[in-house]
């Protein structure tokens, strides 16, 4: 298999564990094992203490899958299969797509959501999220106009990485309607679900409301547990579920036993974990807005509506790649340039979910005041 390198992941591979300050991670502050176990209910503590480190069920632990169904309305245990989140993308695309298929994908996008279909020989139409008057916008009419006879799948990601864009409920319903009308699969990466800055903006999960919808969610962002490597694909399409099972036997076969039990614990603590994260994201968003507006000559603040990230513009003659390179080399602050998303326009991503966010902003301020 030939595939282009994953630019974002290669950038993180250089700096994630070497730079002193990370301004751009997309996950929320990770929980410690102690924090998670301390708040666990008796039942999941029992599962943890008596855990045998054997192989697990390929679809995922039955109790885990039951807990997952509680997040949705129409999803049953047989509609859920556990995956490492990134593996869920890889396996689903391989199960569903082949040379000659056409795919419409939101752009910019977490690269694997477009790259895997490209590597399989699909033709791709990029459906671009654009900045208009300091807001991110997506033209829904574009989708309708670009469906072709061989369009197999539409790929969306809301709340969106990297912009924090979220369509309105009306826009979202139109997307689902268009997919239904043309009988096209709708793959929805929902990794930042439940992190809407206003709860009333929350959208339903695609797999819950459309029989050809496929949703990805997991514990890496919203639940502060990326190290568990635990996520899931849900779909009401039984044939697809069988195809996913066939391919999973060639990737991980089954999930990690400790992660599954810790995942059960986390899902049972959903309210508390999400509340802490959303409060932190809102607080960091306010600090970011003040900071970037204070340096208006250098940056354009574009307000995210959901998720733990924002995508901003550097208003300087300096290219954003060079800016990020200088900041990490001279001040030890890692900032992710928009170039890793192949998105032109001097944008960069920041992460709003971490505890040290404001400390990093003040370090960045020192640097900016001195150099710009
Ligand atoms: C939109 C999106 N989908 C999927 C993933 C993959 O999640 P994980 O790294 O937990 O496998 C990420 C990670 O950054 C993401 O941002």
C-alpha cells in the first residue's frame, strides 16, 4: 500500500515530547489513572480489580458496548464496534471504498479522512470551509451540486478539526437529507462531540438518524483519555458491520483489556469529565480571544463554536510555517501551522483544552513583544 505521509502526525512526532510548551494539541487535559479510578463506581472497580489480561471480544467488551449505546437513541449493542479511533477510519475506508468511487470530503480535514480514500484510488472533491467576516462557513449547496453518479461517500467532521466550525441544525439536516436523497453513505467523524461551547448547538450523531450513516467517536478528546486508544464506529448497516469485523482481524483483532474497563469507568463519569473540559475550553477561549485581539496587527481571531481547538490567521508578511518554526526553536513553544492541513492562507491551530494554556500564552506574548 502506498500512502502519503500524515503531515500533522509527523509534525507532532518531532515536537510533542521535546518542546517545553504545546499550544496546539487537540485533546483536553489528560486524566491520571488515579483520578479516573478514584471516582469509579463499585461495579467497574470490581471489573478493574478482577481483570484478567487476556484477549478480549473483537466487537468490544459487552458492558463497554452497552455503556456506549447510552450516548445515542437508536443504537443497539450490535451497532457498535470498538476501535482505536484512527484504526476506525482506516478500516471503514478500506471496507467501503475502491478505485473509481467518488468521495466528497470537508476541507481542511484531519488528513486520514481524505488520504486513505485517495490511496485507494478514489476521486475526491474537497468541500471547503471558508472564513467569511471572521467566521467559518460551509456552503451546503456545494454538496448538492457536486454529487456524481459514482459518489459513494460524504465525509464530514463536526465539531470540526481544525476550525471549531459547527453547522446549524438546519444546515446539518440538509446535509443528511442530501445524503439520503442520493442514497450515499455519510461518514461522520464525531471525535469532538459533546464539546459544543453552547449545549443547545449540539447535533445528533449521524449513525443515530440515518441508516447509511457511520459515526466515529471515542475517548481521546472529549473524555481526556487519548492514552487508552479507545474509540468506536457505530452504524445501523449490518452488512457494513460484518465487513468491518473481517478487516479488524487484520489490524488489532480486539481491543486492549485494561483500556476497555477504564473506558467503562470513564463513560459512567461522563457528566463530570465533560463539565470540567467544557469549562476549561470556555475559559481558555476567553483568554485566547483577549490575547489575539490584543495583538490584532499580527493575528486575526476567528471564534470556534465547538471542540477544543481554534484556527487563526497570522497577519504578517512572514509565512506561518516560518513563524511556527521560529517560535518552537527560539521559545520552545510548539504551534501547528495550517500547512499540515494543506490549507493556504497563513492559518495556525491552537488547542483550548489544556491546563497550561494561559501560561503558554504569556510565554508567547513575551516572544511577540520582543520580536514583532
Ligand atoms: C478529527 C479527528 N479524527 C480522528 C482522530 C484520531 O484520534 P486518535 O488519535 O485518538 O486515534 C483525531 C485526532 O486528532 C481527530 O482530530
